[in-house]
């Protein structure tokens, strides 16, 4: 990316300027730094973003080097001096230089950017007493303010004519009469009579005025419950929410990039029946058969073939899918996604070109060929190179190939094979990843034997497990099965019931797989030992006859050892699909989006709960929108690389039927799965039954820190339950969330009623937990553990070899080739690796748990201090996790593959780190 070291602004702007983080929407497209000279009379980025005036000595020193000092402007007469910080758009969006030139011409003929202050104390009787609106004031020196060649702040002075009727401003109207949009960051007023300094945090794109039905309005960074809003601002607050909901006309048209409309739609954009019936997919949401959370509405027209299916964008990896502009990725993150995302180019190749890429066969011959993906990459044939060059933007082509254009798919070495290339094969590592891998939320304590099924026996027959005591009792260290259950020694990874109803359909695709149950024993050293794996298929005579099952037990000798390795791989296929579609996509991305939409529609930016949750909603809508275009769509990467294939999203819809909001709280989830019990004497009021359970141990620390912060925050604004009940915006948000956003579950009795402070605190804690720490634990270790596909395959192409078949003979003579032929088809492997590499990366502009993009996000000093205390508490937790990872007694924290459990470290550097908790579901 281009990083501008010296952002240039005239020295005459030197005054107090609040430091604000670079917005997520604003960064440049290249990775190479741009070095600009520091010109006389201009400030650097460091100068512009200081929170205090530069000391005189520092000022003098700079002046002596390369600049002239301008005195601090004084308040004179009835004028209010202010400063606006924004980013011009003339270097963004593929260098919109034409608009930049027109903007400068417009300034010469009188067109400009105007601002009008709105009083927070005096109403205007002629307009029904909303706040008095002041005279327009204009940004000064637009033309002479040099805009850097990369995205960066520009600061402008502005002078308002003072009107005593304005009193203390509480908002302002801005009108952009230029030809292009800009990103408005802040307005700071100095020496306001009776108030002093007033700061407005904006962080929003402002488009030309003719794009809006109403002029844009921004409020001061003060925090008000809806009933406490100063009366002159009340109407403006209400009207702004109405604008964000859109009107009847907005519901009948396709939404454009400048629109600010937040609205709901079903998942009716996954299929593309115009491309062929094989690309048709059911609508998810709005029915009892396929319930689903709602997504953001785009208003795209229906397909020609099916009026209930929304048409898709025509361009490959198009960036123009609608989400409100302030929800979109910035160019820095977007260019990273495109550069790494082009590794998934096989998805969009013509069949004959895809065949060129993978050669004459669609499989790896041995493990060394897989390892070559990390050591040398793949040499691209000329036909593919030309196709890619003709299909994408020239700059993106240069970004992807740089100087070594003949090499393409070279991947970083995943952690799981960095230290030891065969540790992944061990039973200990296989079991350890159920506690410290990327899906540590599925294992549960076994409380009955044999494991029973909850499937309807009338529809699915007897689905009771076929694992017997003869299979496992000899490995229980002298305990009987009953004793092992009583002593909390038996655990199960159970993917049987979730998959069996869909397995017959799934196996009609190229997938050939099983539903699985895996039993494990808790050793005295805290590790888990696999006891048995049951693989099941639907009965060939019909579902009502139950299933046919085969049980496999550990072996280290001959062909039985190879069969055991295959059995573990089939379990990992099940677990990978459950992880990607349920634990990850459904339980974070899909369920959080309605919270984002409802909050923007019903909670004013002035509302304390909006301010609390807003960082945890950053870029979620854009991440989901892009996912629907390239990941979860018909023929997309998920269908190509995860075993349910074309039934993937449909299956996640069926699993949504089991989703219960209060059970997403970590302590509740652990207790439900039998992994913990309530214990008031324990530090988090729950006691883990596997003490060395890294996800749960670290997660409880993070959960408690979040809840403490949320409790302190909510208690500051809500002194009693009546305040919660009487907060109209809060009640509207929660009502709409249930009835619209999660409308298919609106009648569920488990929804919190939002009548007490405790319900508010618990609900907000769950939302923040899911958006931050839970998503981090599920997402950012994908490449570390799954980047080596043999360790965590997500698809299987043939069943377990039967004795007497050629496949069985191959398993005896060449077990690695038989394994790869089943679990690592070459094209799907490349797609899967490229996808999880993208998903596992942190961008440069990431904001982590405890961080805020804007230091002055509220004027309430107590909450600023509480926020800082929360950040410091997270730092302490990270130090404790680091210490635990060095404790050799805690064997599950590192394991045979030598992968320290770092996924719940709160902080991280950019890149592929396997650690760090971002604030939001933004990838």
C-alpha cells in the first residue's frame, strides 16, 4: 500500500486538533511507500493529529528547519473559528482526477462546501421549534490546500458568524456542492461562548448534495438517551433515523453507492437460475422450512428466470455490491483482499483453463507435492496468464504477479507443519484441536452410553450409536464406562444428528462422506485420547430404517493404521464443514448482521448503546455482501471446497432452527455442552471439567472483561430498570431486531424482554463477544491449522475402501496417495487454501478489542476512563495467556505440532499471525 509519510496542511491551521484514527474506508491501493518532501509552510501527519498544541520550543525548532510560524488565532468579535478534517476523494477510487479538477473550478465560481451550526439550546418557533440554524460558513482555501497523492487528512479552517440565538451548537448541517464525495472526519470549534471547545466526530462519506434528499447532519460527540436529548435537537435526531430507514420509494428501487439506507432482505441472492437450473438455490428466510437471519437489502432486480431470486452482479469479484457507504471496506483492505483473493482465480477459469492449471490429473501423487505449494508455487501456463490479464484490472495484475509473473500459487507454511511435518498425524494432535483448534465449540461431555440420537424415530428410524463397551472399555484405565461417565472422563465430538438428515442428498454430489461420532477419554495429564470413531450412512432402503454404521478403533500397525488415519480424516471433514458453515458463518456473520441493521435504523449516533456497539459492527455488512458474491453463492468457493456442496447454505438454514440467542453466552454454552459446571467459588462462576481447555480458559477471561466493561458502561447511563423500559429507541431497536432482523424466530420464548438492566448488559455482552472474541477464535487460526489440507480436509470424494477392492490394495501399498485421492483433490485444495489464507489475515488498519478509532468518541470522562481500564485489563490477560503457553504441564496449549494457543491474544500485528481479537466480524 502507498503510505504517505507527510500529509501536507498549511501551518496557519496550527491549533488544537484531535487525533483520530485513519478511517477504515481510506487508504491507498499499492504496497510501496510514497516519499514526499516536507514542504515549507506545511504540517506533517504527526503535526495535524496532535491532541495538544505544539510546544513553543518544538514550534520554533520546526520553523528554523523549513517553515514559517503563524500565531495561534484568537477569537475576535462575534466569530467562531473552527477546523474541519476530511479526506478528499481525488486520489481514491482509481484516481478520480476529473472530479478533483471540477471541484477546484467550482470553488472559483462560488461552489463550495458549506456548514451551518444548529443550536442545542434555542429553538426556531417558525419551524416548530427545532434548533435554530445558523448562517452558512464555507471551508477556506480548498484550492490552496495541497492534497497528497495518497489518502490522507486535509485540514481546513472555517469561520462561523456568531449569532447569540445559536448559543451552544449541538449539531451542524453540511452541504457538498462539489462533484465528488469526501470523507468527513471531524469538526472542532474553539472558544464557543459559554462552552469553550466543542468536538464533532463524523467519520462518514459526504456525497454531492444532489445525491441526497436531505442535507447531511452531524451531532456533537455528547451522549444522550433519547428522552434526555436537548429539545432543539430532538427533531433532527428523529429525522436522521427516518433517513437511514429509507422511504417507500427506496423500497422500490436499486440502492446506489451514495444511499444511506439500511433495510432488510431475505437471502434470495445466492442462486443464479439464469445461468442454468443447476445454479438455482432456495430462498433462505421467511419460511418455516428455511428460516434465516435477514441481510442488508440491495434492491437489485429479480432474475429473468425466477422473480423470487435477486439477480447477481455481472463482474467477477465486483466491488460494487451495495452496502451503505460508511459500512464499506477501505481501499487498503480492499486491495489486500483482491491481491490475495486472486489466488482463488481457478474458481472463475473456464474448464479447459482450469485443467491446464492442475495438469492432466486432479490429485496430488504424494505429500511432497503438497509441500511444494509452500516451497515453490505453481508455474502458470501462458493460456491462464493471458486469461487472468484480460479479466482483471491492470493494476491488480501487477500487484498479484509483480516481478515473478510466471509463479502464482505459493503459500506461506502453516504453523501445523512448521516445526514437525508429521505431528498432525498423531492421535493427541487430532484430539487436542477439539479443544484448541478452530472449532473448539463442538465437543461435549458424554453423559449417556451408548450415545443416543434426538432425531425423530418415525422419520429416521433407530439412530442409536453402534459403539459398544467392547470397543472402548479396555482403554479406560481400569474404569467401567459408568465410572468414566460419573468421573467426567468421557467426551464426544458428535456430528451425527446434524448431518444424517442431509447426508443422502449431499452424497448425490461429488462428495462421498459419512456422519460421525468420535469418543474420547480424558487422561490424567489433561490430554484427550480417541477411543473410537463411528462412521454412518443412511440406510439404503430408506431413512425410516435408520442408518448403517461401522466403528473404527485406534491402530498403529499395517493397513489398519492407514484405515484409522482415514477415519480421523472423515471426522475432520465433518468438523470442517460444521466449523465453516455453522460455527463461523451462521453464528457470527449471519446472526450479527440484523443487529447492525437494526442499530443503525433505531439507535441514534447520540445513543449510548449505539456508541457502545458501533465498533463491533465495523465492516460486517460489507464482509457478508462480498461473501454472498464469491463464497456462499451457487458455484462459489464454499460449494466447491466444503463437503455439503450445493446444500451448504440450505444446511446452515436448518441448523439455524437450533440457534438460541442467550445460549451464545460463553458460560451458558460451556454448561450446556457439559464442559463446565456452575461454581460460585470459581473466578468466573463456572468451573471447567477439562482444566486445560485453552479456548474456554482464555475465553472466560475475555468474556468476564467484556462483561465488566459493559456493566460499568450501561450502569452509567441506566440507573434502574425503569430507564431501560422507558428508553424508546432502545425498545424500538430490540423489537425490530426480533421481529424483523431475526423475524423467523420472533415468537421464541427465550428472547430477553429488554426490561431490566441485567438483560441489557447480558445482551450487549453476547453481541460484543460474538463479534470479537468468539469470531477471532473461530476464524484467525484457519490457515495455521487448516492451511495444510491433509491435517484438516473439508471434502471427501470416495468412501472408506472395502477389503478386496483396488482402492483397498492401493491403501496397503501407497497409503498417502490413497489419502490424498480421497481428501485433497488438487483444484479444491488450491481454492480452499487461498480462501482460508485470506480469511486468516489481519489488515493494516485493523482495530482490536479495547481500541477505538476515535479517542474522543464521547465527552463522558468516566466512560473514557472505563474504556481505558478495559484496554489495560486485556493487556493483562494477554500476559497471562503468554505465561500459560509456556507452562509445560498444560499440554493442550501447544501440543505435538508445537502450535501455541494464541487465538485469543487481544492484540496482533498485521498479516497472518494466528492471534488478535478484532472488534468486529469484518472478514
